[in-house]
C-alpha cells in the first residue's frame, strides 16, 4: 500500500499543499511546529516511503556523505562522539553517512574517484586529519566537496572545523600559574602529531607570557596512554627538588590518570603536592579521586558545524566562514586545586 502513497496524499491528510510537504521533507522551508507535526503525523499514518532511487535520479544526488577517519587500534571517545553528532546532523538535512575508514594499504585516489564517479556519495567528511594529509590532497585534486574536522597544514584554503587546542592548553597552564605553580611540565605526543603540537604550543605561550623558565626535562613526548603517563611522571618526580615540577599538564586524560597513579604511588597528594590537568574531559575524569581537571571539547557543535558547512558547499552557497576554531572549556576539579608550595 505504501508504494502508492504520494506527496499529494500526505498534503491532503495534513491540510497543506504538496509543495509544502516536499519542502518540509527536504528541509527547504521553515514552518510552524504545528504544521510540521501535522505533516509528520500524516506521513506516519499513511506509512509513506519516498522513492529514494527516483529522487536521486532526478536530483543527481545520492544523499550519502562519505565519512573517512584513520583506522587504528586506539579507541577514541572523541571520534565516537563526533561520529554520532555527524550522523544526527546529516539526518536533519536528509542525508545519511557512509562510513569509510582510511587504511594504509588502500589506494586513496582510485577509491575516492570511483565513489564519486558512480555517484555513491555527494561529498566527504574527514577526521583524524594530520599534517599534509593525503586525503585532503586527493579530494582537492578530484574537486570533491568536503569538510574536515581538523587542519592538515598551515593556512589551508579548504573548509574545516577544529577545536583550538593551543588556546585550551594555554588556559590550563594559566590556571596553574594562578594557583601559584611555576615549575610546570607537559606530557605531549610525538612531533608528527598535529594536534599534539598545537596543544604544546599553548603551553609555550602561557609560560612565555608569564616569563617562567622552562626546563627541557619538563617537556616529554610519547605515544602511550596510561603507561606513558605513569613512566613519564616517575621520571619527572625523580628530578632534584629545585627542578621537580609541581604541576603536570597531560594532553590526554588517560595520560593524566597515569600521572596521578604514579604520583600517589610516590606518596604525593594530588592537588596539594602535585597538580594534574588532562585534556578531553572523558567520562573517567568525573570518577577518579580526586576529580581530574580537564579541557572539554565541544564535539557535538563540531559535528553540527561540519555538516552545515558541507551542506552549504553541496548547495553551491557562498560561505562566509570556511575556517572555524572552537575553544575548549576548562573544567576545574580538585586535581589542580589546593597547592601548598614546599620549601626545600
């Protein structure tokens, strides 16, 4: 029965024109909540199912967006939250997401070109973007609409939405300085990490503005998570008293938890003897004792803004702001409070 239901049937049941029904279904018009409710009720009562294949043929659109991220073994709650936000936002625009993980052994150009040539996707969303990301160059060459979560190189002209990790880390260090800390260490990622380098830059900015010296031993890099934090903290706490940091910023919450475990094993009181700050404000930050001060990323907003940008590109609309940087929020908990300077 549902295959014989048309937009005119929906319009008649809802008491509106079929043009209004069509525009509401495709998010092309703003109507009152009461009118939208009547149309939705009519769609459900008549069990209307649009002929997607026919629509795609008419509009030359698949209404599918390819989402590409780097596939690795590390679980990322941030990317999971981003993916959820993108899927939800896409559905609001009448689109769906085709998951498309990037694999090291995959020929990007051939794969992307085939997806576009066969019109299986209308555009792409990228995440896990790093310096000179080959996916960016490939999609630019193919002249395919895309928006990335993150920046691949300086002054890039392609649209992106990103979290300002540099501003976030700077705020974290400034908070520690306000608590009376002067010897502040940071646990960063390898130099190849774009995100890690941005967050490290914020540390440098805050320390420089406060005219605080930086001991080279206070800047450490590593790929690990909890184990890396634990081992790095032990090395920092083994420094002579006059060089030993009183605060440690970790650019990931799990690294910060490793720091807390190491400090407690050495008899330090977190917050009073050693302040610790993480990044991402994962769920675990709420439950560790003491609570972990961390930087919360506005990931839901990132997903929404990415999708809005891409829809504008697909519609050929003028884009006033192609580069969007959103600041993270410093969520202060006990791990960075209560510092008591020790004399040596």
